[in-house]
């Protein structure tokens, strides 16, 4: 479902203020009390993931702020982000800048029904069968909304407006950008700024969105080419392409990479072991690794 584009006011950022540090005690207490009440009621304090181990590593829910997902080509970053968006347990705005909304629909249906994605477009299944399969699959994610960044730039103001529209009475909302670099490049605004400066500014915009909406923002990002390969320097293993702010600014930096196999047959298996690493985690243990199985034929992940 594509959301309508609407006019919005520019984001207003209040000027920096000098305040006594005790002025922040009330907000610290309020957050602690909120999470305490959530624990008592056994409800998550924010959006969750489809994978219990991943949610637990995040501290029980995806925290407010910016989170990045890094990985090389074919690591399954988009599939991971789409499945998370579809099963996060709250309204979600998914800004797609690299895949058409139709391809996202096919991937959701393939994952839910465990049918290869190719079956939905190679003539093996009739139009009516596809309609039935897709309709049933989309019943599992009624709060997922697609903002189509393939045809036009989705501005920060529009992202905020979309999130406010779909949030309604929900306690939480999630925003996913796939991908961060494609989103930045789709901005038609004339600018003499370098790519480095544009990427840095866009990181700031996502941080502002997360702060204004008090929600998590997940950005799928390209990995620095120097990060590829088993002999890459350790400090570059989780480097985002173009700017180090993709590592320094987020609450969490996740990386996806394929597990190593001695058996050559396992390397071509459609079910691949993938290592999800919390390269940075302000809300849990840094360096924690979780093995997930990427079912590439169905474009879905499951816990091992």
C-alpha cells in the first residue's frame, strides 16, 4: 500500500541549551518507570523482531534512535529488514529506494508460504492463485506501509508525516529505510556539497526523525569495500560506505555476513547460516553474535 504524499512543515530543531545536569533527572526516571511498568505487564517497550535472540540482544525491544544494518552484496540485508518491518508488532513505514513495492509484496508472500519468489513471476502460478496467496500473506502484516522511493524522493518531513498518520493510538512506530545510500542519492535538491557532506547531513536527518517521533529508525547501508573479504582490517569490518557517522552516530550497528563452510556443497545451499553481529550496541552486549538461517529462495530468516 502506497501512502499519499502530503505537504508538511519543515523540521524545527530547537537551539542548543545550557542546563544544569539535574534538569535531566525527571526524563531518566520517566524512562525507567515506563520500562518497569512494561516488564510488570510483560509487554515490550518498543517494536520487536521476529527472532527472540535478536530482540533479547537489543534489550527486549528495538530502542529509540538510529540503527544501521551493514553487509556485503547478497548478505540478505533487505530481506532481513523487510521481515523485521512486517513482524515488528506495530505500525511501520518502510521506505523502499532499491526495490519496487511489487517485489516487496512477492517477497512477503514467498516467505509466508515458503514458495520461491521466482514462482510469482515466471508463469508457473495463475493470476488468481497469486492474488489468493498474496492476500493471505499480507493478512500477517496489516500495519506495514510502503513509501515508494523508487519513483520520487521521500523527504524527512514526509517520513514524519507518514509515521504520524499510521501511528494513531499505537504506543510505538518503526521506520525502515532501504537503503540509506539510495535514499540520499534520490534527493533532487540542487547542492554543491560533496557526497561525504550529504551523507553526514542525512545521518543527522534520521537522528532528528527518531528524536521527534521518539521511535527507532533502521537504515540498511552499503558496506565499505575495504570491509569485504576475510583479510579485511578489523577496524573496517563494520565500516559503512562514505562516512564513519554510520558507525559513530547510531545506537546499534548490525552486520550480516555468511558463515564459513569447509564443505563446498553447503556454500551453494539455499539455506545459509548467516552471522548477525552487534558490532555496536548501546543497549546491550557489544560483539554478540547470533546465527540465523537465511532461506534465500523464500527471502526469509529463521533462528537456528
